[in-house]
């Protein structure tokens, strides 16, 4: 990310969740996830076991590949811009990358979370990290948060294509579970739009793919005493297998790339649950750094081909910098 300069056009900041690269990172990573509390030795041991089972997380390799493809796509569209990658948990931290961008000469950043859902639960930590990053910067820098691409045609198209390539159509079609991460039920009471967003996405994908049998489910509920959103995917796997419907597929539409919730929660725990009930395990591949994901992010950042064509047609007309937006 060195030797970057800005000609007045904004840079792009891609924001992910973050993950440990190896066992040495895990205690610090868990402490960040826990809001600064020191994880117990038992918790560190348990998560070490989980990460060992999946060969540790490929998340940061995937996100760096995605960053490079987004930067290349912007250049191909005639709107070249530096693209930075940062995470809310672990390195590279959002609060550190924003000052680095300012030192590179960037005056404005468009920040896009690598999650299509404009949920309070998802966005609030990014908003706080952005505020910290601006406060930490020795140079002034504007940051505009843009989110909410769950119904973008490229995102819907990725999952539609994945389903059509793998799932047999027709009257004897298998059951398809469209799954997303669960949240505590109190988030719905507090007005978080997440349940509506993920369900709307599931309906749109199911309709576009022409699914004959499908259900929306949650997964990866936390191990807490409070209730979490349901139904859980394991409940529905068991319900359908008891009816003799043992051909089932999982489309984890609540996630963008491979990480612990996919590689362990699904590929280990749900696989074991399904196979113990005579249900072969089938999961659709994740977008990761697929071109469809690149298109959705570029469009959300406001750098679509149509926008670049307008700028080339009117090269002397410059828009005033957008004011930072931290709520949607």
C-alpha cells in the first residue's frame, strides 16, 4: 500500500471481520472479539481445536485476493483508485489503516463492509472503528460508509448460478436451505432490520433460481442463555429427513467468504449432524473473490461503469466531496 497518492478522487476501503493467522494470534483475536476481556484458557483451547480442524482460516488470503481484483476492476473501468483492506478484529485494524491512507495522500475514502446486509449489528462496529481511525489520523480524511447490497443483481446472480449448477430442478428437486448467521432475538426487538434483509435476500434468490423446495434458516447461534433467532438449520434438516427428504443442499447466503462459521459450523458440525441422520452433506461454494462479488462491491462504492462513463463525458465537472455518512 505504499507510495499511493490521490488526485482528489476517493480511495476505497474494504472492511472485513478479521481472523487469526495462527495459534499465536488467537488469544489477542479473541480478546478483541470479547471487547477487551481476556479469554479463558478453556476458550482459547476450544477455538484452537476448531481452527486446527479447518486448517486455520483462509479469510485474510481471500480478502487480499478480493482487494486486488476490486482494484484491477476499478482501473479497467477507467476509475483507478487505491483500494485498502482493513478489519474490525485483528490486523490490519480499520483504526490504523485510515491514518495510513491519509499519509498516502488520500483525502476521502469510501468504506464498504464485505457483508451485503446493512444491519445495525454488523455496521455499528465499523462505524466506531471509522471514527477511531479518523481521530487517530494526523491528516484530515473524510470517510463515507456505503452498505446494503444484499439485492444487487450480481450478488443474487452469484447464488442463482451456484444453485442452478448444483441443484437438480423438477418435481423431485431436493430441499435447499438458505442460511444466515443467527442473532440474539433482542436485536429484532431493538429494530435491527437484519431478519428482514436476509429473508428478502433468500426469497429473491429462490425465485430467481426457480427453486421448487427451499427454506430460510439460521445457523451459528451463540452459546448464551438468551434466545437467538430461529429456526436453526439443524432443526429443519431433521424435520425434512424424518419425512424421507434426505437430499438436501445448503446455500450460506448470509456469508460472503469461507471462515469459521462456514468451514467449522457448517462443514464440521452440521455435516456430522446431517450424516448421523442419514442425510448426505452438500454445501454450495462461497463467493470468496468471485467476479460477481467484485461487481457488487464496485457498484456499492459508486464506481460502476455508468458512473465512470458520465465522468469521461464531462471531464471538467467535479462533484463536491460527499459528507461522511454513518447511518443507513
